[in-house]
């Protein structure tokens, strides 16, 4: 029996190559600067849809670590 179901979110926001890169930062930056509350795809820290510094920290970690992955079919 699951305790909770959490949505999975990828920092590869452009969904092009499975990598977090500069183009993904281009998609995150305006949401961060506008303090968006209606873009759950950029809410990496699970704070209820708000895009903030916690999300930027997770994104930066993935960007600097060269995080890669593959998408599920």
C-alpha cells in the first residue's frame, strides 16, 4: 500500500535530449523571475506549484552534475 503518490519532474524542461542544459535554463528563468505559481512542471521541490529558489537549487545541481536520463515510452 503506497503512502503517497508524487509526480515525477525532470529538469530537462525542453524534453529534447534527456540532459539538463542551457536551453532548459532559458525555460526556467522567466518562471523564476516572475515568481510563477501556475507552472507545476518547474516546481522541482514540490512546493505546491510555486517556482522559487529551491527549484533553482535543484536545477543548478542537475545542470552542474551533468545529469542525464532517458524518457519512458
